[in-house]
C-alpha cells in the first residue's frame, strides 16, 4: 500500500500545475516558457505591450509581429490578459 501511495505522490510531482500566463505582466522568460512562444515572439509581445499598453483581449495579439490568428488560437489556453481592472470615477 505504501509503495503505491509513494508512486502516486511521486507521479503527481512530475506533472506541474500550469496556470495561464498573463501577457500584460509576464516577463520574457515567463512568455518563453509557454509552448509555441520562443524568444522572438516573447520579445515581440513585450515590445508591442510597451509601445501600445495592455492587451484588452488575446485577439489583440494579432497586432504583434510574428503572431497570426492560427497561432493565437493555439495559445489561448495558456495565455490570459488577466482580470479587467475597474476604474472608479472620483467626484
């Protein structure tokens, strides 16, 4: 019994828990860790973000050089733009 429990726990440790990477806050290395994004695409995302501000939706990635609609569709499960920030108006 202990042998099986040890194998189960050990096996679970091999499979890391993946959370979606926020393209609005991610570093170069965090973006590169996403399957389908290499150094050039990660850099292009950061360059675009710095020049144009936060992405409102993942579809905005279509404006990034090197990323097309097909690539973006494949990446949607691994990327996020994060929660929408609510701006309160002061009176």
